[in-house]
C-alpha cells in the first residue's frame, strides 16, 4: 500500500515536471513567475515552438553599424548582434569576436555541418549538440527541427541562434529603390497626417514619382499581392527565417501570390493607391512579425527629406 502511494506521488511529480517544462501552460506559468521573482527563464523560446516557430522572442535593438555589411559577412553580423545580448561573463566565454571573425567561424562550421542553420546552432550551443541534432534531422533541417533534438536547457541559446539567423537575413537585404531616393517620413511614432493622433509609423516612406520600379529587397516568396483601402496595392515578401518586407501604395503589381522572386527583381510600380497623401512607396521590414526600422540594418542610409508626404 505504502509502495503504491510512493509510486503515485512519483508519477504525479513527473507529470508536474513535464507540464512545467514541456507544455505551453507550463511555459506561461514559468514566464509569469520569472517576471514575479525577477529571474531569467528559457520559457519564451519554448512557447514560440507552439506559435510563430523559433523566430519569436524579444528582439533587442541592433547595435549601430559602423560601415556597410559585406554580403558574405551578413550572418556574422547577425551572430554579433544576437551575442550582444549575452551578459558579460557569457560573452567572454563566447569569445569577443568581431562580425568578420564570426562570419569566418560560421563559414567553417557551415562547411563541416552542411548548413547555416546547424552552424549557427553550433556557435551558440556547442558543436557537439549541433552535430547530434544534424545527424538526427539531416543537413536540410530547419533550425526549428534541429532545436527539437536539444534538451530544454538550451532554449535560451536556441533563441539567440534564431535571432542570429533572422538578423543575418535582415543585414543581407538590399533596398527597394535607388539609394538617392529621399525618405519623406521615417519609422517611429508621429502625428498621423490623415487619421490624427500619435501613431507608430511602421515603415519608411520613400518619395518617388508614379510608376517608379519597386524592387525586391531580397529573394523570397510572394505572400500577398493584393489591394486594400488603407495600404493600396501591396506586396508582402517572405524571405524566410522570420524576415518579411512589405511594399504599399503601388500603382500596379508585377508579381502574383505564391511566386518566387529574386533579389532586385521588379515587383511593382510605385503609386498613390490606398490612404496616401501623395505618390510614395511605404517600405516596411518585419522581424518575427514585428515592424522594425529598416534603416537600423543599413549603414548607408538614404537622406531624410523635409517631412511632408506620408501615408
Ligand atoms: Zn508609410
């Protein structure tokens, strides 16, 4: 009888442990108690598995860029920006490497492990766990698939690895219009020109004449090519790894939903459609579904004109 009770107690404790670490409900309780008692939790990346994938989590502001990012080093910059969130002790253990050094390290890891996903995982979680996950899931596996092979204690580092990939893709993006085109309204909170009140302007407005070719900032898949009364004729490109770009107020669209586009490919002709006060392109960069200032990921920024036209 006593032995039965002990076994029941053990089973009960085991299921509590399982619920605490491996269910969304447990993750919510862990986040709540972490907030309450002020300690760090890995629950957020775990929660993300059930929602928007690994590319969730809180995004720290990217460090300012001293010079344009060479395309071959974009992933190194992503890892550098993600590692900037580690506390000092962890950063020392991680190595105070420059973006260029991290890029070289990642290239070597990618060659030996077969993918950038596994390379970034190796950089943040160690080569042995990354190799184990790669062997289980194959070299074509996504970070999310690889992450499933690692125990919960890696969740924080997996979160950083996902940010490194996402930020690396953001640093690799081009620009939808010639660099000489001026910004007529920057990203940020402003008084709305048409609706009144203070609102977040979730992209940048680029002042261009009607019919200017708008080009894809990076390769990707067209998730949306349609029109609505607010944004006008809009293209949404999904670049993978949690990165999307959005192009609003066009005159006409040159791509269809589901189509693959190359970087630099014309996707629309700019216009004045939707709720807009003059011809311009509204260009928006979303990371993990949240709009961010696209200029933060560019060193050579277009000039900001006197603020007038806007959406
Ligand atoms: Zn705008």
